[in-house]
């Protein structure tokens, strides 16, 4: 199976601080990869490296076959990205936000109109299409930001703690949307600090202090570190181990 993401020793330092420390991984296309870790673990910095928004201090990486240093623009054109803060224009309606992002991605006319209608229905936003985005609840804004990120049908989607600050029902609905995309062949990298969300991923990377402390399926990590006791035990054991 073709790899959507490949890194070897990917590292980023800011002065004396190492934000991402020697990350090596391979993510097959069509996989849901979860990056689990506390705030400050390096998850967001790693995403920015993979998108070519930051240059690595050391190591190398390829995303969708493109080099993260030399071909960042090509990577960003082909990926979707939903940041921790939903990147919406709150004075615009869902209709207008989707129009704006569609034009940024080069969609026009019937292609844009058709894709917009498809996403409004898929994300359950049709009843709110003419409301101001800033007046929507957190779960609805989350789904709108998600729709904007996938408007151009990217083969790879980065979601940076997309469910922080929303209620459990909205989190469940959001994961249903992720599953729909993955079933269609989209590769999804999602960062989270929710252990229950990590269980929904095909592959899981646990990040601590900038390091990829463990990488594998949730079942493999439980078997290697905690028997059948759950990811909370895995995370606790890894957090207690000294950095190597």
C-alpha cells in the first residue's frame, strides 16, 4: 500500500528547545492516524512540518510523495487542514464561508455550487446555511470548518484537536464524518488528547516531549504496554519512562 506520509528522524528546534524530536513513521494511504499527547507534546508543530509550513532542523519527510522542504506548496494544494481554532469568518454565513474557501481552492461555477450543496447536506448544515457562522453553536461551527477543509476533496486531511471544546454528541457526529471520509479512501491525521478518540484510529502515535514514544495500532500498543487494560495504562507507562 502506498504511504501517504513518510518521515525519517524529522526534527524541529527553536533555539535550545526541541519541539519535534526525531520522528520516524510511515502512514499508509486511507489510514486514520491519531496523534495522542498532552498540550506542548509537539503535535501541532509536527503537522506544520508535514505541511511544509516549517522547515525541519534535521531529518526528512514526504507527504503524498512530495518533499516537505522543497515541495511544500504542492503538499498544501493537495491537503486539507483544520486548525485548533476553527478558521471561519464569523460574519459570513455557512454558504458564504464555503463560497470563499471554494474560490481559494480554485472551484468555480457549477462545480462549486454542486460541491457546496453536497457538503451542506452531508454535514447537516442546510437548515443553517443563511445564519451567521458566529451565531452557530460549537458543534455546528466545527462541522462547517470541517466542510471548508474538505471542499476540494483532498486525499489527505490534517485535523488539529478538532473536537476540543465541543459536547460529547458533537464529538460523536464529527467522528462519523471522519469515518465517511476514510471509507472513501481519504487519509486522515487527527491530533487529540481524548483517549476514547484514540481508540477509533487505525494507527496511533503517542507523542511526549516532542518524541514519538510509541507507534502502532491501538491493539498493538495495548498488547505491548498494558495487556488488555486500555490506552490510559499505555499512556501512563510511557509518560513514566525516561526519555532516551
